[in-house]
C-alpha cells in the first residue's frame, strides 16, 4: 500500500524551526537546527542515539527554552511561550518514556489531556457545579465516542494503566495527546519496544489520524521501515545539527547521513536500515 501521498503547491509551514540552539552549561545539545513542517504532513526526525532528537522535541513543546533561534507555530513566534499555552494553541505530544499515571484508569489518564482547554473555575470544579458538570459530560462523551473508539481501546477504558501491556500503554499515551485537540501531534518514538503487530497497528493509527482528523504529525522514530513507509519529510540530526533533510528517498541516498551513522559509534548502518525500510514499504505496496 502506498502511503506517501503527493502534496500540492507548497504552503507556509505550520511549524517553522529557525536556527535553534540549546546549551546545558558547556554542552551544546542543539546547534542551528532549522526545518519546516507542512500542514497535513508526516515529518520524521531521525538520528543516532544522543543526536538531540528528544531535546529538539522538548524545545518545540516548551519544556526547554532555546539559547538561540526561534520557533514559529501558525505564523506566531512561540519561542518564549510556556508549555501549557503551547498545548492550548495546538501542540500535543507523547513521551519517549511513558508518562502516564499508572494508578489511574485509562479513561482518567486520557481526560487529563483535555485539562488545558477546560473553562470551569476552581469553585465550579470544587463543588461540581454548572459549567464544570457540563464540561465533564462533554469531555467524557467526546473521548469515548471519538478517541477511545478510534484507537480501539474501548475494552480497557476502565482498566488501571498499571495492568496494561507496554504496547497498550503507548496507545493510551497517544490517546491522551489526541485529547489535547492538537493541530500537530508530536510523537516521541511511538513504536519503541513494540512487537511487529503492535507497530503495524500504531502505524495505521498515525496514518488514520492524518487522513480522518486532518492532524499534522511530527515524530521521532528509530524504526526505519516505519519512517520510509509513513513519512513525507525526514530530518536527520547528528550531534545536535541537521545534516540532511528531504524525502525518505533523498535522505537514503545522502552520503553524509550514511557517514554520520557509520562514524557515530552506534551499531548499524543507516543505509542498510533505510534500504530495509524501503523494501518493507515496497512489499506492503
């Protein structure tokens, strides 16, 4: 099945990262990083371990403040805007290490994703009055009818997260990010640690959330088969710098990308991984 969809005329990026630099003491985690994310696209950020991928995600979502450069979302400079406000603006994300409340149910974890959009004040919420009650009913209905059904987790909605398999926990993490009503869904290694069946399910959900909900996707991922199969645009980081970007085919053919992986001390050859991914994608066609 062909999943890389052709795009129409170029439009203004929904997200634009320009010259972003991030330092921790004397360590430069990111250096002059720049790329754009087009509306309706799936963009993958790849690179060896320690390349700065999660640091980049944390900077875009507002958990880290860059030392230099700028980040624009829907044309607005959000470089200094705090993380909660970015979430309200439409940047929703999942985490590399699952950040769910393990003692709470699946439904309650997902509901927390909508917290930034709730309008009820503290008094309403404390006594469960008027607006708070209406919002709670609307929130629950939306989550159960849209998100839970969409991700096929109706059978576990009342289960505690601690009782779930790793793959299902990753799906709940994605559900909570979708509850934030994002325009850009940021997924940090969405299939890490999953078996093949779980990976295929997650890939299907990512494609469907773009096709059916119109959500743009930005993901960090090590699974090169998934990158080749899903992505419209790939950004390659190495030592905190962008060393290549373009379509999966362009990145695959870039000698600098191959040299970076071969010389990075990481196990494996990116070219071999990308070719394997291309073979997988062709086999699914």
